[in-house]
C-alpha cells in the first residue's frame, strides 16, 4: 500500500499545472486500454483466420508484428473470453514436442466479428489519417 501512496503522490506532482486532473488521466488510461483491447481482439481474430493456431504460436506471431508486451500467458485469458463469447472454438491435439496443445479456430460468429472489426478499423484509420495529415493539406 505504501508503494501506491508514493505512486499517487508522483501522479499528483506530475499533473500540477497541467490542467489535467487525476480523474481525467485515469479516464484517458481506461479509454486507451479499452481501445487497445478492441484492436488486439481484432488482430487475434485476423491471425486465427489464417488457420488453426495454438496460444504460444499466436503470442509469437503478435510479437513478430510488433506487439512486444504480449506473452503466451497474457494470450490465454483473451482466448478463453473469446471462446466463451463464441468467437473461437478449440480442439486439443497431440504435440510432437510435449503435452497436448489447444488449437484455436474461428467460428462463424468470430468471422462476422472480424468483418465488423475490419470495417470499424478502416473508418477509424481513415479519420485518424485525416487528422494527422490535416485533411491532406
């Protein structure tokens, strides 16, 4: 708890004079986390669309695309949630290198969600690109 108090004091000090409140900062962090979560879900669905894949392999692919902070351990909760939501299905298969592996594939609902994500992403990317390039000026 003492570490949290020091961290809280640091945040207060860092925000002084910035016009940003702690509540506003926390809202921005939460919004950013939600945005990344949605983007990550779409990226995972896109990778799974390529073919059946197991968790470790999925984590390696994400890392190869630049998602450096994701490990095999952080992927499994996402896959479990997606499975509960009916977006992916899984099957266990023998592995030549140890215990059985759980392979994931897209369901019809997962394919539909991926298509919706791709549409939302295209719209968002177009809007962000327009802002960044100031409408092409």
